[in-house]
């Protein structure tokens, strides 16, 4: 991501990184795994702590994988994870989705999870993805759509506060429903959309993650409301995600 009015709402403190590091390809990139094969080259855009990236690298080995994220603080842990797993086909670099450090038409696949909703200009990011993707190559995107939350009991006031915060930071909490339009306008074909829910077994985990950001923004009452809600005996938090795959025409 770039600067200006765009700010990554979750931040990069240890709680946010820990939350992201629980994600794996099996849980958050399953829709894209059928598009991978040994020898495939891949870019993971907005790779974060690299837990999904490492799984993707294992799936395409010996194909080369680049994990790109603009926050260098996350990449040291990602590199350590790759070393721990003995993955020699993976590299992590600091960089922007608006200026990807790859040659034109240089990778077979591009994957991005939970990035588009934080971008002020997803159209620019998709233009860059199209540039580096080989003709016939496939892109896979996954982003939430905050219009599909299922919270029991309702906590619309606190969730609405976080929605407004993300919008103020330049993002779009409802970008999931727009992925197909953005891909089509960027010149991709064979676009396929799907949606699913992620229900958090421990509601306090996601509530606490969101509450930290509200606290940092000075919205302590909404943060307290979320934490109190999650401590209730019948709390449920289910989040809607939209997945999209598309192909760069030959």
C-alpha cells in the first residue's frame, strides 16, 4: 500500500500479527489451491507474517514464491518460518502492491488475502497484478464483506464504529462484493466469485482484535462494548468472505 489517506487499520502490533499468523492456506486459501501445481511461480501480495505464503510455497515447490508486504516488521517472522519449515523456494521482500518489484509477465499466479479492503485504490493494485501476471495466468483474491456479518446478540454500534474507522483510513469494508467488477474493469477474464462464512470458535479473539484498533483510535466505549459482548454466554461472530479467481487473457 502507499501513503496519503490510506492507512492499514489493523496495525502491526503483536496482537494483530498474532491474529494474522493463525491463518493457513487450508483455512484461508483453500479456494486457490486447485490452481496450483509443482513448478508454478507465485506472488503472495500483502503476505503479512507469511503463514499462508509458506503453505502455498510447499504446494508449488520447486516453483519460486515471492511474499511481498510493505511492512518490514512482519517479514522477519515470515523468513524465520520459511527456514523452520525448510522452504528454500520462497523469498520475502518489502514492497508496495502499487509498485510490484517484478518484471512484466513474470509469474504464473498471484494470490492476495485480506488486502483489497484496506486499499484506497484497488484498481491500481489490480493493474499491477495484471502487469506481472503471465498471459493465461490466474489471480486469486479473498476479502471480507462487512455487509454479511452475523453477530449474536447484535452489536451493530461497535461494528459500525470499526466500519467507519476503516473507511476513514481509506479502505472499503464492503469491497468483497466489488471484486468481480474490479477484476473485469482491470481486463481480467473468466472471473469466478464465491462466498463463505468464517465463524470464530472464540468470539473474544476477533472482538479483542477489533477492540485494540478502536482503543487506538480513541473509541474506548465501542472497544469496551465489543469486549463485553464477546464475554457473553451466547456470543457468536461469523464473518462473510468473498473469493474471486480470474485469468489474464492470452
